[in-house]
């Protein structure tokens, strides 16, 4: 298996996304890796919720400080498109992720579903390893 150097983690601000970011940061600390926090910006996000991207970036900074990782190892990547496509593109340059991490469900979570549409679609289509972190799961090892 190839060595993991860069971890892409999806972050939409949902309750399931924060444990995924914590998990990715904790793993990066253990392996001396980098974390690319990917936020997919939908077509109407700017109009519907101005300032949302900046708020989410600030949340990621707080999570990084909470987990005690150097800020230079956590990179914020707001990208256009749907979450699944954005995370799948993270496997290529410029991010070139070796691992994708997501929460089990995101903003569109429907109660009773084990996995959300993004985590399920990634599990079916990604070409690199995927970790789906359940709600409350923060220990990578």
C-alpha cells in the first residue's frame, strides 16, 4: 500500500463533518501528513448564505487548534461543484490526496439513513482509499 501523505477531508459544516475533520487531523499528526479540507461550493451557496465559506474556514481553524496540529499542515480548499465530484478531484493535482475522509452524512442528512449520498457515492466510485467516520468517531488508530 502506498504511503499516505495528504488527506482530503470533506467539510460542509454539518454535525457529521466535524468528527471527520478531527479524525483526519489526528491521523495527519500521527503520520506527519497534510490535511486538505475540501468545501464544495454549490451553485447558489454564495447568494443564499453570504459569508458561509469564511465561517466554515474559521471553524476549521478552530478544529486545527483544538487538535494541536501546526496550521501550515491544514489547507482550506473551497471549490466549485458538488461534494462528491470535488472530493474525487482532490485525488489529482494540485491536492493529490492519498486518502479521502468524510462524515457518514452531511447537510442533506435524512434521519434513518446510515450513509448520506456523498459518502455512498464516494464509496462506489473513488479510486483512492476512503474513510467514512461515523458521528462521534474521532480516533484514527
